[in-house]
């Protein structure tokens, strides 16, 4: 953990989440301390969703304090479940 301007932050984490193709429904999501596991979790979740679903993996840090919150850094990867071919892809930007 490192301190920044009096605020404690955790080591690097990765947030992943899935959205339905029509964006009306949020799908599964999670947090991992391992980049590869977050990418694999996104790919697995997309395979379980109907074609058209998409998702993201973001670099995050947990800001510790009275009201803990995630501080989102850069986009790590985008994923999709292609509605035409049914293929699932997860790629970095």
C-alpha cells in the first residue's frame, strides 16, 4: 500500500464487468488482483452471455478511508461476444 497526499491506496487491482448487447441489463463483474485472471474472468462471463454482450477490464486502486471507493485508472481491455459469429474476443486498446 502506498500513501498519496495523505490518502492510503491499495496495490493495483483490476475491475471487470459485462453489459448486455441492448445495454438494458448489467451482467456479472468482479475485482481481481491479477491482470490475467481478470481478462480470463471477462472472457468466461462473455461466453455465458447471449451474443451482443460486451465488457471491459479497468486498472483500479482502492482508496481507503472513511468511505472506501475505487479509483479507476486506464482501460486495460475490451471484450465482446460477436452476434454474427458467436466468437468471444478480449483485446487491449
